[in-house]
C-alpha cells in the first residue's frame, strides 16, 4: 500500500494509505476508516453502521447524528441510501476530521462537522431529535482500540434522549463480550425501545447493537438490499457479508 499522508501527535502515529482506489486511515497501525469512491460497501465493520437504515425505507431518516466520525467511511453510504436533510458529525480528534475533509472528501457537502468531545456535545445538545444516531466512539491505545465512552445505563439514557419517537440508535462495540459485559444488556435498558438487534461480520470482531423504537424484521432488511443493484451484487460476491440477530422484541 502506498503512503499518502502521515503525522504523529500525542504519541499516536496517523497514516493514510492507498490500495488501488481504496483509502485507509490508520492510527498506531490500527485501521480506523476506509473509503472507496466507486463503491458503498467496504466488507467490514463500517457496513454494519449504515446497514440498519435498510430495516425501513431509508429516506425516512432525515436527521442523522454521527458520534465518532473517524475518516467518515459511513457518510457516502448514508447519503446514497437515505439522502438525509441534516448530517451532524462529532469527532474529537482534529486529525481524523482533517482526513475526512482533505483525503476522503466526506466532511463537506452539507455535513456539519464539530470538533468536540461527544459526551460534551450530547450533554449540551438542545435541539430537535434525530431519526438516526450512530455512536462509534473508539480511541487508539497503543496498538489496540477501545471504547472511548463506557456503555453505561446513564450513557444509553443520554443517547436515547436524542432519538426521535420512531428513530433508531446504532452503537459499536469492540466485540460481543464487550457488549455482553456492559451495563446495557438487561431488560431495563429496553425501556422506550421496541427491539434490539446485533449485527456482525466475519471480517472483524465488532458487535454493532441496534436499538429501535419501531418493529422491523431481518427479512425486510434483506429484501431492501436485494432490491438495490449496487448492494445485491455485493451479496453475490460475498463482500457484503453480515449476520443479524434479534436480541429483544
């Protein structure tokens, strides 16, 4: 892979590397984002963050909040599938924002980017709710990554406050054990929610947990994917390789 850009700050080595037409953002050797302008699908965890919009007609997601933008891998699919009126992205790391803007080219064209701590942003937010909140808060630590904000009941409550009455919350965990050992697995955490799903892919260990205000089905999700040529083709090639399992509701 060719090195496109690199910089070190506060003990973290950042790199953007290209592999063909694909650009990848690394921090201390750990990949944080991926972008290919010619396709929506990455074949990895970033697909799991936008796939849940296909539970419904994706155009119903008019207001979207992304907590933890990274390089912005999920913005092009969200725009292509849902065309939201508003996308607000919060990213604490200014170098990640710089990559999203200058190399991936996604932190523009109507995306409102805030270089801020996600917890501070959530606590201070006083505006209309969002149809979709995606929480992807990870921080580099040596050669690994870990959640930047513990998944506590208090944090889930704060996120829930931002989600519209028929909206959806998507949360990323490093693996199933990290979610299972968190404080948001019990029945109490389902107050205000109708269903909870787990998304996973063989490409990585991450567990993406989806909280829904309304009822949907994995069969309906599959039908939506198969109805789109730009996605169904990747089902056939195996690049779009995911599993989804209903946990509650």
